[in-house]
């Protein structure tokens, strides 16, 4: 499944992450880069998968994501402030 993490189609990448999670085979270093994937489905699967290995996630990653400037992140933060 790991080679599918780089697949061209977002749905395949998302399902690869889900499969690794269900098999309890998530390695944070292999999937953490996908948290910046352009597909919201992939990002959802990655964040769900990383919950089980949260100690292996770089501690400054949330701050980097907030500074990323992606529209989806800004919209989510704005919606939560309302």
C-alpha cells in the first residue's frame, strides 16, 4: 500500500492512508507530508491516521500549517471563530 501514497489520483492516496491505518501500519514519517495534500479527502484520512501516532508528529507542524496560507485552513479557522 505504501507505493500508493504517491498515486496520481487523490482517492487512491486517501484509501492507501486509510488502509495503512486499518492495518495499524501508519508510519508518521511516511504520511505526514500528505497533510499538505491538495485533496481534502487525503488530508482527512491523514489527520485521522496520525492520531494514533501523535507523538511521532513534528511538534511544530500545527504552527507550520497555520502559517501555510491555504484557503481551506483559513476558511476553517474563520468558520470556527463565528
